C-alpha cells in the first residue's frame, strides 16, 4: 500500500516509517526538511518530498506525484510556553489550518485516501480522570496548552471535513513518546525527558531531575507499531483511539535502566538546594491513557519497556552514530 506520512522526517514520523516499511508498505515522506543522513542506513529508502503543510500548492503536488491509499498526518508544531507567546498564529496555522488544507487536497483526488490523524494526550488537559485513566468515550477533553487546544480543534476540523469530503478518518491520541529517531528538528523546542537525559550524559553532565517524572511513556517503536496496527486492522469500531505506553514508568527508571547497562553517568532527583537541568513542561504528572479500545480493535499491545527499551535504544544509538 502507498502511504504518505506528513511530518514524515520528524521523530514519530520516522518511527512510523520504520514500522510501515517492516509491514511491507511503500512510504513517501513529506516535510520541511529531509531526515539526518546518519539515519538513512537504519531506516531504509523512503522517497522524500519537501513541502509545507500550510501550502495548498505543495500538498497538491505531492498527491499528483503518486496515488496514495492512506495518509498518516503527523505534521505539527509542539510549542513550549515561550513559543506559544511569541508566535501563536504559526501554531494554529500548522496544527489546524494545515489539517484543513491537507484534507481539501485529498478531496480533489479519486479515490480519496484514508486519513489517520495524529492527535495528542494534550487534548485531555490536566484534570485527573475519576477512572484513573483517560478513556476516549468517557473523559471530556479540556486542553490547557495551546498545543492541546489546536490538536482538539484539528480533531473537530477533520471530523467535519471527513463528513463533507467523504474521507475515511481515524484519530489517534498519542501519548508521551521517547526512544529511537528523536533528534532536534526545530519544530519541537525540547527533547523528551529521556532524550534530554542521554543528551546531557553525552555532553558530560550529570542529570538532575525535577522529580521522578512518571507517565505512561510510549517507546517510539511501539508508537510506530500502533499506527501500523490501526492501518492494518480489517475493521475499526471507533473513530478515536488512544495510543499510550500501557504501563506507568518514570524517567528515573530510565536512568536506572541505562546505568544497569553500564552507562557510566550520574543522575539524581533534585533536592532542596539543587537546580534541575532537565526541562519538562508539566508541573505535575499526568494520568495514563487507556488503550483498551485500541487493543480490542487491533490486538496491539506495546512491546518495549524497562530494561528492554533501554537496551534497544542503546543499540540504535550506536548504530546511527557509527
């Protein structure tokens, strides 16, 4: 199957590319810039077309180049507080208007491709769910950040346009991701906490965490496999699916697991007189995503966590850095 991935050269885009290629799909990547050259030998060949998700001409051009059976829409801006303040219109333009422009271009071709839209756990906001996990059909989204607000607006926009354009739409609310293929793209102001740990260690610094940083952290290869499972499912009973790690872990666990694999660097949780050197946008830990709906409809369960994820990551890191 020919699959277009917008934002395909970003962190999650490359993880999805890897999973789709392993499943035998032909993948085309669309984004502002090509992936780092050091990744090419690990992910295999995937055609790349440079373009802007907010440019209708760029979108029309990519759909004219080859017939696509499906589109996985990952292109987004993930702003921090400073980016929200400095250029909020750009965030809205990419995350909401870019989704609308993409679907208008899709509507101009026949047959129309299927659309899998990547949304985010950020749509749920900070309030704790009574059930203990965020459930798609129960918890009412209440985003607190501009990113969450725009992702929820993109969901509503896509739902309306899917009805108008008769496009088969699935929405995936993606949890917090870490692992292979993460790099500094410029569209994400900061790396995942896990990526920051490794970056600090590689620059010779010990890590000072603000707290243990618990969450249902999703390994990037599991994120890719989750999208692939949704694409492959013969029948989906819902439009919206959560995709999270399935189990709770912490960045402190990540540090311990890497150290157990002979990564000789220090870390600690900040005490009273310590200043954390790792940046994390949430003041408190967020509840996990329920992935029961996804498992029921696709059979998908995350396969990486704990020492297994740490070992896989170190092997990947060694491979891409030669």
